[in-house]
């Protein structure tokens, strides 16, 4: 069984886990987007940090999910990646 199969089964069998996963989904989505954009540009965390003017450890904390970033911080990261930040309510 691969990870995606395991995740699908676990989420289907545990309503509380599924609820928590959905609650955290926006955070993990922004993390995925930052990592993907950085990788597509062949940038290390240190390279991105230098572009943005912050410490590499801040990028590491963001990407590991150990940091609750402000909109200003995410705007800086987006700019450093040549992207725009968009936030929406659904």
C-alpha cells in the first residue's frame, strides 16, 4: 500500500482525523506551493531567504509547518518567487 492509499483509507475510517486534515489543508497547500515554486526555480532555502532578506531558518520553519506566517511574510515569499499572493474566502 502506498502513502496515498493509506491516507485515503485512514481519512475514510476516522472522522476526527478527516476533520483535522480538512482544517489544516489550507496551511499544507501554501507549503506545497512554496516548495514546488522554489524547486521549479532550482532555489535552495538559503537562496530564497537571500532574495527575500530573511533567515534560511524562517523558510525551513514555514516549509516544515512549524511556523504560522503572517500575510506580509507570505507576500514577501511570493515576491521572492516571482509570484503574487491571493487569499480568498469560500
